C-alpha cells in the first residue's frame, strides 16, 4: 500500500479528463484584439518618448527609464491581449 502511494509524483492524482492540445499560437476575440492594438500603440508612443528624452538631455535619463519601462510593460500586455488573454491553466484536474 505504501509503495502504491509513493509511486506517483506528489499531488498527481488520476484525472478523468483527456488532455487536449491547444495550438501554439491563439488569437483572441475582437475585444481583445482592439485592446491589444491600443496597448501596442501606447507602447510605441512611450518608447518614442523615452528615446526623445534621452536625445534631448542625459539629465532626463530617469524620466526616459520610466517611459521605457512603461513601454515594455505595455508591449507585454499587448502581446497577452493579441494572443488570446491570460490563461491560468497548470494542467491539473479542476
């Protein structure tokens, strides 16, 4: 009995569902596509502002860093929205 319990990985109970493979890249619905496009535009504007600040003066580098970070985060959010949104699936049983 103890050998049967120890044979599986911790927390790996038998599941009654089949594992469905999802495509590598999915596209979200129309609402997610619009939000993703808007966030992508915001990322482009923030990145352009960061470059402009650095070119204007080195003393404005902290502001450019903040805009650059905002551009990275907005770009990341745009990619999440364009590819179908967040999915919190760890592959376990529900």
